[in-house]
């Protein structure tokens, strides 16, 4: 049931930054000052409580323990609020949103991340609209049920599924893109939700999973990649999984050294290797080309249309669950939170 209360969690990001006069660079300031800059919040017909992480950060400093902290905060306050708005820097927002989407199991309340490209104190700031509409989305209920029971990113008039989102621009207000999934809502004169694209309220009981395996790395293929480089990576101690950003629809070189290294990693070192495309848009079509087929037959998993951000955090989540190798593969290759089609 809705109780008209929203919890806003401040983590830092441009939204709450000011220019350090000594260096000329943007650094985060504290939350009370941020709230003073948005008197409009008082006009919203919701009670908004706020908390800030102890030391607000530029999101380039986000580490997995911040995701755990956020999941724990949401767990602690879950029953008392209709929804949650997380103010976060845009640089790693898509990673945080993806991680939280997996960690917050059976989520049945909105968790909306937002931020801005210009600080809240800037005359031309995009922060106010982003925050105010995020709060409205987090508080939208119909017949006692949340309209958006999932982790989303709201930025520049669009609500996107968090684990489908990538940061696409460092200079436009429209900073995020969801290349393989349409927006969940669009804000204009009206706030329009596209309900057929939004996940249903899950049946199970909410649970915040706060474990994450950190020995997962991302490797981007490029034509100058060498055997020595790849072999070093595969032989690094403790590596559990590699998100391999391949070409086009999942293609990679067919050189024997390359395929043998991948096979060795999968068969002898039990490393999970995931095929995701380095293209902005589209999906893995594993058997379309010989170059894709050879890679898949070396034992690589099909990352379908996952973003790298979602593939990385999904693997970190699954590997922390004590599952068998077979269950990890089957869980990885099916959608858990609407992250793949
Ligand atoms: N560097 C900033 C951050 O991610 C950029 C932003 O907030 O837009 O914290």
C-alpha cells in the first residue's frame, strides 16, 4: 500500500558539485546545501526523507561496496517508503543501476536513479526536472501497486530500465541510452508510462542480496590483441569470469592461439567467458559467422543483447551465490530482471 513517503539517497555526482576555486574542478558538496537549492521539493505532495552517504563521491569512485551499501539502505528502509530515488553521478550510474537490479530480489517498489549534467546551482541546470520527475515516478501507484516496480534511470525526460542503460554522452543533457529496450516512461506535458514494457510486481518476498564476486573482468577485443596479453589475463590468479566484448554479432578471430586460450580458460581454469557485442546496439547471433561459431564452440556463454554493465554485474551477482557451473550458465543466459531479450 502507498504511504506517500519517498526516501531520497544522495551519493554525490555533478548534481551536488561546486567548482573548487583553487583547482577549477568540480567536487561534491554536502547534501543539506543541495536541498536548499531545490525549494520546489516542498511543493510535492509526498513526504520526502533524505539520507546521504557519509562522503559523497564523484561516481568514478564508485566501488562494489557502494552497491552493497545502497542495497542495505534500501533493505533497511524498504517497508517505510513507497519508493526510492538515488542521486548519483552519471559516469557509473548504469553500472550501479544494473548491479542493484540483480541484488534487489523480488523488488516490488520503484528504485529510480538520477543525476544531472550541470550542478544544481547552475542557472541552466538539468537537475531540478530530473529530481522532481524521479520523485513522481517513485511515488506513482495505481490500485495500491507501484507503477514501476523495478530499478530505473530517469534522465532528460526518459525513464529507462536500469540494467538496459548505458551512458552515451558526456556533454548532452540526454546522457543515457537504452539501445536494446524502449523507454519505460516519457515525460512531457504528461508523464506517460508504457506499462507493457514495465516488469510486473513479483510474487516472492523482497530480499537484498549483498554478496558480489569481484574477480570478474571486462576484455575488449581489438585487431592488435596479442597472445601474450590474453594469456596474461587468463592466467591471472583468482579470475572467475571474463566479459568478452566481441565484434558485431559476437565474432572473434579464429586463430588457433586465440581459440585455444579461450578453451583452456573455460575447460582447465573454469573461467566463465561471456560473449557480448562491443556494438552500441544489437545482439549476439552466435552462429551467423564462422568467427562467432568457433568462439561459441570453445565454451563461451551467449550474452545476447546485454550491455557490458549488465553482463558484468549479473556475473558478479551469480558468482556470489554458490551455484554450480551449470546453473550459473543457465541463469546467465536467461533474463532475471528484464535485462535481456
Ligand atoms: N563525474 C561525474 C560523476 O559521475 C559526472 C556526473 O555526475 O554527471 O560523478
